C-alpha cells in the first residue's frame, strides 16, 4: 500500500519541479518532503525522482506519477458524484493538446473549468493518441475517430488550413505560379518533423508529392509571424490567417485549396466522470460546435 502523504509529496515535487516549492505547497518542511520521497523509494525499491533542476521522473517515477494523477482524478469524480465528499484542491491533469488548437480555440474552454491544474503536452494531432495509448496523459485531442482501447472518442469538428506567404515572398518565389518545383525550392515553415501539413497542402494544390526545404518552428503563432516576416511559406488555421489575408499582409497561395483536419477528444473511461465538465467545455468551444 502506498502512503498517501508520500505519494502527494512525490507528485508535488514533479509538478512543481523542486523539493523546496513542493514543501511550500504542502505546508511542510523541505526535509519532510525529502524524507517522504526517500521512504517511498525504499518501499518500492527503486529511484523515482532524478534530483535535477527541475526534478524529473525516472521511468518508474513516470509510471507512479500517472498513478498519482489517476488517483486525483478518481477523487475529483467521486466528489462530483457524491454529495458531501470534499473535492480535492486543484487536481493536476496532464492532457495532450494540439498546438494549432491551443493557438485558436482551446484556451477559453480550459479556462471555464474550475479546480484543475493543467499540464499541457503539446504535440501534433496525429501523434497525441500515442501519448494516450502509452498512459502518459489523462486525455487527448487526436486526429483519429478510432478510439484508443479503453477510451471514449467524441468528435470536436475540424480545423481548416490555408497555405500562405507574405506578398514579397510570393513575388520572389512564386512569380511563375504555385508549381511543385517552386514549392520544393521555396523554404517552408514547419512545426516539427512530425508535421506533414505543408506536404499535404502542396500535393492537394499541385497533384504532385513535394519535399520542401523547411525551417522548423515549434509554434503556431511563431509560424504566422515568420510568414509575415517573409521567412517562408506555410500552412496554418484559417482563423489565424484569413484576417491577415483580408488586410493584405499575407497572400492565400491557392483559394481553392483547404486542408481539413479532424479533431477528436479521447478520454479513458475511468477518467470520464472526473473530466465530464472539461469534456462539455471543449465540445461547446470546438470548431464543430453549433
């Protein structure tokens, strides 16, 4: 049986990044936190926390942290279901959120839910299901309607994407039109090496597979700003780009071409009750909401 005080100290260290901050949150001394972690590690026979700055979990620690967060969610769900049960203070919840959703519509939904401390894992929507499958997050926004085993999947609509570039960039690189050769030669702006939106857009626009030279910028807003600065061409949500096109600051590279990416909220069934209010908030705010 895992001691609850030791488990709370362990989770607090990893959520805050340090023993000192965890002690402040728990209203105990730093030595008390250290002793609780030591006792827990001795009981389990393994090191759980790397004493780095910030503190990070070992593989065993990562699995125990997932357990601690699951316990917190179960207590939150119990408080919702049973009158008279005190809700835990600000339950930490680790969820996978797509960068483009974070930049466009997710934040107001998250802000509308009380009693949650978010630990957002930002990843491509095509890969966030892997985090859920591995048990590294409590829920995820994915691109797949096929539920991860043990999860419920709820559609959130679609994000629509525009291919764009600055007017001067278009004049320099696409004077002869949007061709496979021009798209391959002109530098693109890509979120990370998992991101295939630029290639999907180029194939939809030209009918050819294109492998563009690219800059990597791990930020949706950063890609927009880099496009405005003339660093490259890119593909981003139309809610961000269309107003800039209307102002003449960016050019819609091909108004006939739009990429539609589905968004699906997946929650393990054991977390469904605890996250019901978050699920409802996301469904209200999502691009597919009425």
